C-alpha cells in the first residue's frame, strides 16, 4: 500500500513539473498548410497615384463609403454606376393631418447641380498681314468658331466634361468623373464605350490625343487672398505650384453643388501633373478662372463664361460609367491630321487671290495650290494662320491646305497647351511649311 501511495506522489510531481516547463518552451511554427496572410500577397499601389491618408483626408470626398479613394487604372473595367434618382417621397404625417395636401406622396426636389460653360485659351496667335485682300471679318468669325469650349455639368459628386470647338479631339468627346475615384473615363467622340484616363493623362490627351501618363508631383498650395468678382460672384484666390506649372486659381462658393466643384479642381490639377489628392477646393466651391503658367514657357487659361443652376440634371446622364457602356482597351484612333474649320471658312481668309513671288526657290514637293504642312517633329502641333488655329498635324505626318488662295499668310506652329511654339513665319501660297526639319 505504501508503495502504491509513493508511486502516486511521484507521478503527481512529474505532471506538475511538465506543466511548469511548458510555459518556457518557444512557440511552435505555423503548420505548413496554414493560410497565407493577405498582406504577404498584397501588391503595393503606385505612390504617385494613391495619396497618403493625410493628403486624401484633407480634400472633400477623399474618404468614400468604402474607404480611401482609388485611382483608375488603364484597362480596368468598372461596374456600372447607378446613381439614385429621387422621384417621389411620402408626404409628412403632419401635412396630411393638417389637410395641406391630399394623397400619400409628393414630388421630391431633384438634386441641385450646375452647368458651366468655359474656354481654354493658350494665348493669341500672330495677326495676318495688312493687305486689301485680307478678310478681317472672316478671320474674326473663324477665331470665335475655333475657341476651345467646354461644357461642364456636375451634381451629386459626378461631373461630365464635353469638348467642342478648337480641341484636337473629335467633336462631342467627353470625360466623366466622380468623387470616389481619381482619374476620368474618356468617351471618344462617335464611340459608345469608354477608355480609362488615369491621373496624369490629361496633358497628353488634350495636347496629343494620347493617354500617356505624365509623372505626378506634390503641389504646394497657398492662399492668394481675396480675388475679384467673376460673373458677379466674389472669389478667393489660390496659388498652386508643381514641377510642371504654377497657377493662380480663383474660385467661388456656389452653394448646392456639394463635391461636384471638386472634380473641376481635379481637372485643373491633372493638367498641372499634380497628385490628385491635393487639397484645393472646399466643399461647394468651384474654380471660375485659372491661369496656368508652364515652367517651360507659355500659359493656358481656364475661364468660365457662364453658370446656370439646374434642378433637373439627370444623374443617369452623369453615370460613371453608364450601364450601357463597356470598356475599350484599344488606344484612341490615330489620324495624320485634321482641319478645325470647314474648307470654305479657311478659303474666305482672302477675298481674292494675289500673285506673289515666292521668297525662295520652290521645293520639288510643293503643292500646286495652297500650303503643304509637314510636321517632322516628335509631337502633335496646331497650325495657326493669321491668328486662327486652322488644323492640327500629327508627329511625322503632313496635311494639305489646298483651299488657301494665292497670296501671303502668317503661319505659326504651336502646341495646343501653349507650352511650345515656333516663331511666326510668312509663307506664300502655293508653298510648304515644315517644322522639325534639319534647318529649323
């Protein structure tokens, strides 16, 4: 019996020692078939496209319902946008009881939005020669017709930019954007689908009809004090600087657009190659004028010419993207060049042909009529004649202006954004004008 009791005591002591030592052992490794941590498989996002939490949170709309704003990426198809269209809502109980109105429903007020008309100007071109045959009236009409015009509609955190006039893009080309995404959707004129214009793509799109992404850089923003009055609205002035440009922006509080004006701010920031999360507009603010001065040379001006408050803007017309649109992965169509005016309008620059001796020997490839445009440079260029942008010519391409009557014209090659140009040159039609040749 004593032997049995002794054995039980020894066993109890051994168990106690084992439990005490278990706490001293190092932790065991995870089993080989354990699930891999999601962080181990995550891929880092491009730093220039996704702002830090601090910068994102400082701008209205920087935090969406699902978290921080994401940047649109090339080739990424988006789920259809279905913005809520309020139509009818129940009548308040006290209204029914007070007999102010019969029935159980009443019309709900549509979300307030705005439609802006704006111009993009890159300065004025050199005027034509002083001569009796120069048709100043036709030239002025053409100048107004080729203004680069933008119609901007925004409501409920969405915006639609439609381009017309003197852009190098096809007529009715548009961009759509929303506050919970950085970047834009591009709807090429005449096409039903959309392409992704990531942050940093607007300079190449507006200037060269491409979706190349420029390197983005942080922007320095500081107050410029009280601005002037624009469209009878009081404005405040903001100074913005990036590696690509410096800008003076005047913005006004419209009251009602919510975060729609922020999307206009992002449009301007993208042109300056600034990070999209840069805090610029406050809620309910909208830029009315911006002068962007490129660090290379030249300037581009954004100028709002009219504002209309609209309570009937259809949110479905601002859907980004609409349910009927699908992603297009092919690049925008390439063309050698295009006229910005009808041929008859360009021919009207002169009331009659004038025989003028050419300033140099005629080239072997010179046209029989008009002026042959040859772009031997590496970027798309606009051609200004007598102070009017009449055509654009792609890099390495040529375009004929056979409608020009015989005589002298003042011609200049420029970029659409106004950040590069050649000295004006007097050309004689028939003749040739070339940029980027060995002699220039």
